[in-house]
């Protein structure tokens, strides 16, 4: 299954339903996978650096540009 990432902002109401700020540009009925990032401070939106980091991480994951966890610590001396 090939998936494409689309970033939109929205609000979760009191019933736990997600309401997007803008409609998705989708022309046919399709299933989607939703990843929700919640701010711990309701008045604070995600910072630009956090958004950029998430976008890059998502792109890396979707294109297979990843490393096994065991390789992440190679060459790092832990005391």
C-alpha cells in the first residue's frame, strides 16, 4: 500500500471528533490513516521546527530512509 502524507490543522471537539480547518483535496472515497499530534498547552500551536521535524521524519519513513535501531548507537560511547 502506497500512502501520501497530507498536513492539515484541525480541532477536536468535546465528543472527540476531529474537525479539519480546511477540506482535503481528495476526489474519491478512500480510507485514510490519521496521526494526531496534541499540544500539551491548548493555546500553543505546534512550533515551526516541530512541524518541520515531523514532516522530515514522515517523509523518511514513507521512503524507507531509515536505519535499524541497533545502528543508531554505533560509535556512541555511553558511560
